[in-house]
C-alpha cells in the first residue's frame, strides 16, 4: 500500500486538512502531522530555538507542538518513517486561500512541499482560492479540490510523478463548483501593497496588525500564469523548482563584476 504524509499550515483542526484526508484515504495509508496552530505565511522555516513534541490525536494523526509545516515534514521523515521506508508522496493542504505568484515564497503550505522534495520525496501543495474573505469557504467549498487531488494522486500512483528532483506541483483551485479543466501555468507576477493596520492597546501603546493583499497581478499577454488561469475559472497546476538562480543574468553579472 502506498504511504502518504499529509500536512498543512492552517492547523490540525482545519476543514481543508480534513477534506484532504477524506479524499486521499482510498489511495493509500495516511499519516497526518500538522501544526498545532495556524502557521500561514511562515515560509520555509524550521524551529531551532525550542524543542518540538508530537501529540497523538488518533492513530497516525499527530499535531506538532508548536511546529511549522516544514518542521512537520522534517521531523516526520526522521521520527515516524524508517530511512528505507519514506512516504511515497507528501501532500500539503488543502490551504484556505491561494498560493500563487510570489506568495509561494511566503507560503507554509508550499514550504512543506519544498521540505519534502529536499528529503527526496515527491510532493504536492494544494490551495483553495476563496471569494472575498476566508469566511466565504465552508466545508462544502473543498469538493472540487477533493476531486482534483484524488485524480492527480491516483495518476501519480498509476503512472509516475511527472517532475524531477527538488521540484513539486503547486495546485490552486478556483472558487467555483464547476470543473472547467486544468491549465499548466507559470507563477504569476503579484502586485503588492501594504496592508499594515495601526492600532493602540488599552495603555495607549501602538501595535500593527498585518492584513492580506488582494489578488492583483501584472497581466501577461499570453495569460498563462496561475493568477490569470484562476481568474478564468480553471485549475492551475504550476511546476515549482527550488533552484532560484537567475541563470539569464549570470553572463551579464560576470561582465559587470569582472569587466
């Protein structure tokens, strides 16, 4: 039986995590290791300054107190799986909200997949785009995402993982019940603002609360980026690699530094 490790960045009680487990349970043996609390936008961070502890919720279901998604994958590989018996696949999600464009660098969901491929295990990050706010997502909002992840994982197990080393699939699901099909995309060019809100506590001391940015992006003529495809109602599948070298600039930089 295939072994699937599931994690997320919304916490072990999230509806998206439960929907993911339900969708993939027919395809293999599921182990869940998820953060105790929400870790959205924590990036590819590991906890190095305090100890971490697995807390069993039920058989093969643990919360990691108080770890990041990358911690969940890293420690699972070392503590729950033998060296010669790693999971066949890691799936991170179903995230509440999108992970597209440069948001991938912030994403705890995507970072769990990054950690998996660093450990030599194929991985998928899957996210459910919401309408105007996270509250627009209900338990039923994940039905299309469940169908998509089931079909993709089944295809991987029936055939093979389609990417090479240190690459993972980043899947985003549009906010719709209609399945229009898949589009293979590149990461888009997000347009960012500053959504930091100034407040004062009862003692008059200032503090800031960071908000989220609207899904604005720089339109590309071919409309083949993840943000454009999602806006058109298609499922976006983006191959992501961890090598971020700007290869097209190497020669120019060499000329600049060496004359």
